[in-house]
C-alpha cells in the first residue's frame, strides 16, 4: 500500500482541530513525496508547517520564522552530508 499526500486528501480526512495555539513545525525532508505526506499529516493534526528540503533551507526558514517555529522535524540523515 502506498501512502501519499494525494491519497490522504482523496480519503477526505478533515483536520482534528484548528487551533491558533498549536505549534509551528519546521519540516525538513529532502524527498518531495515524503515531505508532502508528512506536511499534510501534520496539517491535518492541527499544526502549522514550514517546509524545507535541506539544511540550508532549514536555516533560512528558521531565520525567517524564528519566533513562530516551535518544533523541528527532520530526517536523521541526509545524502551527501
């Protein structure tokens, strides 16, 4: 069974709740399909998501959204790191 952001949306899931007080997550994932799926799942769980595809983008996102970011979510390893 394959899971993707599109298959999540096709199921018609709705957010658990929308709450302005939930954390903003910095999602760092180099694989686009994984990033889209994880981002969608986090959004459906009520989190705000800022995405980055690599460490450099993550640092830029942290600089840009420093006051809002509360939780990083990243790969354990990156290729060519």
